[in-house]
C-alpha cells in the first residue's frame, strides 16, 4: 500500500451557555434521553482522547501544557522553566461529529482532527460508547540540515483510534483505545513507520468536583532497543464553572497522539517525568 493510500485510508472515517449554571456546560455531552452521559468530564482522560463529545454548535478552547522534567531539580525549578504548550480549537459540527485544529510548541506541530461517535451507552441497552478519532499532524520542527534528504512526507503523521468506554457507576468509568499511527520520519533506525498501540484509561470520581484519572499506552511493535517508553499518566480533574481543569504527571511531553505514543522519553523509574495541565473552556 502506498503512503498516500495509507493516509487516505486512515484519515477518512467510516463514516449557549447552559440555562442553569456554568457547571452544566461541561455536561453538554450530546445524546438522547436514554444515553449514559458524563463517563468523562474532559475531552481528554489525560493524554488520550476520551469518548466525550461536544454538542452541536458548541465551541471549545483547550490549553494543554507540559513543563520540563521534574528530574532537573531546582536548576530549572523542577521543569517549570521549560514547557510545551498545545492550543486547540474544537467545534461541534453535529451532536456526533466534532472537528479540531491545534498547534504544539514541541516539534512546532500543527494538527487537524475529527472525532465521531458510532454508538452511545444506553441506560438499559447498548453497554458501551464507541467513538472514532482521526488526526493528521504536520511536524514543521524537523531540521533539513540535520536530516539529509528530508522530504515533505517525512513531516506527516496520521493517527486513527477507536475509543470504547463504559460508565460502570456514578464514580467509575473505564476506556479502551486501539490505535494505529504512521510517522513519516521515525527517530530510531529500526522502528517501523506504521505503529500500533493499545491504550487504557479510567476516571474515578472522588467528590462532586474532583476525580482521579489515569491512562497508559502499550506500544505493540516498538523496535528492540528503542530509546522511547510507553506513556503513563496520572492526575486529577477539577470541575469549576465552565471549565474542566486537569492536573497531572506524565512521562510524555508531547501532547499530540503520534508524539506521546511513539516518542515518550520520560522514565518513571528514574524520576524523569513531567508536570502538566489541560484546561478546557466552552463558549
């Protein structure tokens, strides 16, 4: 299969403020009256996408921030002197289809994404929510002087995910994420460009406004001897008005899918991980 055919196959999918309180805005998870809502309050669990969809005509602005490694200690104020920022704008084209555009400072990466729901968990019916997520990313930070023969296609990465979640109770939700992604340029000589991963994520509600979140990505065909690690992230969600504020620690500084899945450099066992946050605001 040619690279162009692969990109087309992966990227093409299968095809108001609230009247009450600002807190209600983050519950505009589109669905009918029988659908189970709020398996996750944030669009992200931590790094991985959640199955939450934004409602038709809602507009979200999301800031994802990852500081430098805490391992640097006081010299870099435990990583606060170095940071990666991703700005995202996401719009609800319909109750089942969202579109987004983002820019990350790490690798100077731009990405386009679509998120689309196939099925919703029902109160007394279908047991899970199934959502697709497709992302097309352009790494403009690759240096042609350092990488001889670099082509335009080397800057491209494409990701396709299927997200399956279930809200087991008012407190606990779990999600399984299957992923295939293709990187035009891989920073390890024996790594295949096309890579596969299986993600796991969950949310446990602690109080009315606080929850504990965690996600992990198991890379299924990482090259032997690779310098990169599987992404593991833990954190807390705070619901405040029209915001969901997510505080977390992760061993991946990148915030776009092929970045954190394929190129996480942190190692929890060595104390090499990053503090960060996601902040969402709905308009």
